[in-house]
C-alpha cells in the first residue's frame, strides 16, 4: 500500500533566549553536604539543604565497622534502606560509599567477606538506583580511600596478589551497582593498573564496560603537587584525567590550603580541566573561605557540573495531529562537565485551555552535551495522533529517567535562562505557542 504522507508543519518561528547569572540547584551537580550516615538521617535537615541552601547532593559514607568478619545484620541493612528513603523524600541524591573504618584505622574486610557484604547490599543498590548518583569504590582502607589497609597491601607498591584482590572488589562492585551507575576510584593509578592504561575515548564512553563505568574522585584536591599522593606522575595522569572525565563522574573534596595551588586561579583551571561535577561544602572550610574572600566561590558554585543555556530556537507555527513538527534549538553548556548519568529530553505540548500534556521524545543525549560546547538540536518529530485541536504552549523537559522521579520537578534540569523555568512542573518554557488543527 502507498504510505500515508506525514502532513507538513507550518513555517518555523524564531525565538531567542536570555541567559541568567544565577546559581541553579540542578540535580547531580554542585556542592554536596557530607552528613553522618551511621545514625538515622534528618529529613528536615536534608530538605533544608535542598530548598533553602540549594544543594542537591549528599555524601553517605555507610560504615560497616562491626561486620569486618561477619555478614551485615538485617538491622544494618534496614538502616541503609531507611537512609535512602529519607534522601528520596528530601529531593536529594546520594553519593554512596561503604567503608569499614575511619580515623586512619587500617581494619577492613578480606575480599571474600567484601563479596558477601556486596551480595547482601545488591538488592538495596538496585532498589535505590533512582536516588544514588554515583558509588565510590570505598571498602578498602581507612575511610574507604584505599590507603592504610590491613588486607590489600601498599597502594603504591601493590603485589600481583594485592592487585588481584583490589580488582576482585571493584569487579564485584560493578556487578552489584546497577549498570546505569558509575563507580569512582580514589586514584588514577588504580584504574590504569587494574583495568586499562589508556584513557576512555568517545567511542568507548557509555558502553557499559568497566572502563566506561569507572570514574574518579580526589579527596585531597589542590593540597600539594601530588594532592597528598593522589597523583604519582601528574605529567601523565593530568592528560589522562582530562580525556577520561569528559564522560565519567569526577569530583571530591579539598583537604588543606596551600597557596598558590589551593587559590582561585588554579582551582578554577583544574576543576574545568578535570570536568568536576561536585565538591564537598563541609570540608575543607579554610579552602572554601579563601575562595570566598578571593572572589571565585560563586563561580565554582555555578560551574560545577553542567550549566545549560538556551540561546535561540525556531519551531513550527502550526501542525496537525500525527503530523510533522520542526524543532531547532541551540544551547551551550557553560559548566565544567556534562551530566554523567543518562537523561531524557522531551518536548512537551500543553493545551492552553485544558492543560493536557502531550510529550515527544527528542533524539539527543545530554551526556554528550560536553563542557564549553554549543549543541544544536535540529529535528522533525511526529506529533501524537490524538492531540485535540487547540493552542499549545511548547516546553522542554529533561526529567529523571527513573519512573519514581520522572514527575518530580526537583529532579528535572533547569536551563540557565530568564523567564523560562517552571518550578512547579520542572518544565522549561520555550516561549512559543503552536496551533494544532486537523
């Protein structure tokens, strides 16, 4: 049979947008709060972080101190679920790390027991993947930072057995952490030694391999020339990280103020170079206070992670139900990183009389809207066939892809533009109206 042609759309109408200069509380980016995760979290405290302070992330280091030589108790597992429930109710996401000891205590669990624990935690990681932003490898050494460990050897002089044991832990983590989520390692050395000496490429990114899922965190950022041992050979590791972190989660915390390395000029340069998405607001306060006095703190707050600014668009003026609709949209990522987790992009048509919504998914991936790049979306989409005749406001929606959060506006991405954001819906107004008629 002869196919029915898709009815053409009306001539596109141009729209322009104005950037704003505000700090935006967008999901999975920005300053995070380090909150003790061994006792029940306060929902009011977390909600206040989100609504009053504008933070969208918290770090949950979940210590398993009493289970170095035994399976995790059901009560402890229940506590982890309770913590995740509280994070979800508060509208935040969690950076999750499991560890056995802090205070520079080397006690940790042997690989077989770690695997037992991760098997126990697997269902909870799966059930809470919606509000887990990223998982840090943890588990080995004091604070789960892979140093000072009684079971895994010297980080800088790993034996073949040490390497095998550490890789065993990471392999198990990659198996139990949902495939949509990344795992971060504490030093570039660990990824290059245990997995691949070469940096992740654009073709390898987001393919689900270990190389594509292993990101980086630096918890002594800007402290000295090696960041207290984070780097072994910066001349090699800097270019490696610069390439890798275009497509991987990158973040951490500062730990000491050492001028000029910790000062604003180098801080801004390195966070941009290594595509930082998040940074601890609670530590080190000396570093952060110096940034405030030097005048770059607000810029850090704005540029951590992604910052999408719509510049211009043009959209069909009229269209038919089931017909074609032309969308041309240009935006720029003025942040230091792209989103590291998947996210949908959809046009939303809202009937101006009834407020009925009709959605069309766009073929674009925000994880590839890279830092400092201009993105152009030029597509002709097919409208839903059941759209009633009427006038429709056009909106852009970047919702969380998980069903539990998809309709929660605090988990949607806000564009950095004036007079476009709808806080009540999580939609970005495209400031265009289209007439739909058969």
